[in-house]
C-alpha cells in the first residue's frame, strides 16, 4: 500500500465523518428547538420513549447527539433515568439507518448532491433553506467519502500483513474488541459500521467476522457519552453508565443468541443474498431491534444497576421527594377555590426553597462548601420543575369560568411563581461566580465582604417579609417590606461605590471587581422580585392605600 493510497483512505474517512457531521448539524438546525421540545415531553411510557429515540436519531442521524441531549436533560432534571433508557434504546435502533442508506451505491449521484447542496448553502439567504443545503451537501460528502474508502482499500486486499490482521479478527472476542476500539476512536458507530461494510464488500471481511465487529461497534459508541458525562452531576453520569450497561448486556445477549441459534444469521443473509453490504446493514438493524425488544422489560432493572454503581446520596433522595407536587395532585376533580388554596400552598413551598437556596448560595460562595453548592444546583432543578407544574395547572384553571376574586388570585399566583423562580435563578448565578473567584478572601477586602454579607442579609429579610405577606395576606406589613427593599437598594449602591474606590486604591482585585458588582446586582434584583410577590395579591381597592399604583 503506497503512502498516496493511505492518505486517500484517511481522506475518505475524514470526508465521510465530516459529511455525517454536516448532515447531522443541518438536520438539528433545521429542526431548531423542536427536537428538544419533543424529548422534554417524554412520558413514563417505555414504548413512547423508544419510539421518540428512534425518531429523533433518524432525524439527526446521530445516536451520540441524541444520547448527549438525554444526558443533558437528566443532568438538569427534565428527565429521569428510567425515561432516559427508553430513549437511549430507541437511539440504538435509529442509528442503524445510516448503514441502510449507505448500503445503496449512490456514489454516481454524489457530485450532483454536493453541487446542489453547495449552491443552496452559499447563495440562498433564507436560513432554513441554507440548513437544507447543508444536509444535502453532507449527504453528498458521505457518499464521496465512501467511494474514496472503497477505492483506497482495494490495494489493501493485496497486502499480506493487512489480510493477515483481518484474518485474526475471525476470533469473535478479538473482533468485538477491535469493533469497540475502532468505534471509540472514530466516536461514531455509524461510521465504523459503514467502514466494516466497505471491507466486507471488497472481500476483505467475511460476513461472520463483520457480525462481531458490529456487536463491538455498539459498545464503542458509548465512548462520547462517557466523556460528556464527566462534567455532569451524578444523574448525568448514571445515564452514561446505563447506556454502557445496555450495550454490554446487548453484546452478551446477541453473542449467546447467534451461537445457540446460528439460523438467525442464515435468515439475515437470506434477506439479501449475494449482497454482503446489505447483509451487514440488516444485521446492524435487526440486532438493535432484538436487543431492545428483549431488554425493554428490564429497563428499570438496568436503571437501578446504574444507581448501584453510582450510589444515590441522601441529598438526591431529598431532591427526588421534593421534585413533585404535594398539594395540587388532582386539580381536575377539585373545586376551583380549593385548587387555588392548594396552589398557594405549593407556591409557599416553592418560595421557601428559593429563599433557602439564596441563603445557601451566599454561604457557599464565601465558604466554598461543596455540599451547599450541589444543594443549590439541585434546588434550581426542583424550582424549575415546580414552576412548570404549578403554572400548567394554573393555566388550566384560568381557562375555566371563575368568580372574580378567584380569577384575580389565579392570574397573580402565576406571576408570584415566576418571581420565586427568578430568585432561585439569581441564587444559581451566585454559585456560578465561584469558579470565577477562587478565593474571595484574597479577591475582596474585609470591608467588601462585610458589605456583601450585609446586602445579602437585608435581601433575605425582604424575601422573608414578602413570603409572610403572601402566605398570610398580611398587607399591613407591606410598608415594612418596602422600607427593607429601599434599604437593599441603598446598601447595594453604597457597596458598589465603595468597592470601586477600593479597587482604585488596590485594596481589592480589579479582575474580580466586576464579579462583586454583578453579585450586588443579583441581590438587588432578588429584593425587587420579593416586592413584586408582596404586592401581587393586594386587592385593587387597597392599592391606593399602600401607594402601589
């Protein structure tokens, strides 16, 4: 094999991978946020989760992209790991479509696809059409890359060393290991299976060796997800682990089946006699379907096993308990007045979580308490969930005919929920400043830290008063809350002004100066949201009495 042929092979692989990326990127951009919206609405139905996994992966032509979205959703609390495994199983079926497409020899049409896609992408201004051009161009690159790979590996069939190496893969265990390693290197099971197809079509691999390579490729496809999960929370890591577990169990199951019932492979070959490329593609698809059908009933067990490998902490147990409605359980069969009372109780609970989160964020920032940092992250997920669920039920309630007083409360409760959600967001923002200021004692002077703590304490007082006003509808406390909020504004203004003076004098780190002012602003905004909450349920006839117009 000459150096030119070798580089031609590498170029073909590179063009194929880039074509896959371009096509996947175009499909995702064309679909916009719809795919994310579809995945976010996964229910507890296992079958629906699998079908969604298949559909999304077919649309974006990348199981890794689907899996990474799922890891992101689990990491943020929008999906639990039991729902995630159904989507991951579906993605394993959806990704086999690439091999089915490439089993057709469309290399003759590739230049036309490349030219058409390039013209659309370069000369059409409408963004959606340009994304379609990117898809067509990626599709063309895909087949040009395959043609280059096929052409480049022809000389390899005459290389004794390479033929000897491929012959060693007739050992099933070695074939699976090579499939794992090769796919992990390419970061794409679709790509590795297509290359195995090309080797088989050129007569360099027999069908039975290709079968074990395909089994190994499924395990290797988990590599990108394992890497992506390193920066996620424990649930994100569990999602990657359960993906690995599914593919390991799948490999064992398929190895047992094809050895106990070799007629399975004979039947697959009979579907496309004399076309080994199609046989490899069919094997890829049928194996994925068999694995999902066999293992879907045990999906909860796989999820529990991932929780044994990465044990559930006590804080996570608390988070799971909190991430559900406690009062608005059956809003459809409850009287509107009762539902509103339940909504007030849920919102009170939401408010206390947001309040505590802000306190924890302040302590976490100055003390670098890892447990509190994790608690704030978890609280943010709980608040986001409760906000969505409470608003969903309030929206349904607003669609009914309500007495004027109930309608007033229902509509304003939605705004109160939103304000508590924003307080939680600001707490989360404060925790994120930790990475930017590794040591606040060095970055901020003693006086700067004292002013910040004073601002935090006064903000918490405003929130406490507002929560009390909301829960008890004790509107006589509004002037006191307003006074507290005005004091927050005064402290924030003075703290920022004095801090700028300290920075100029070199008493505080100038690089961390903007973090200090940003944090002060976070507290001031929390106080603003607290006052919105305090005023929200004030009856219209009392607005003038409290000068709230």
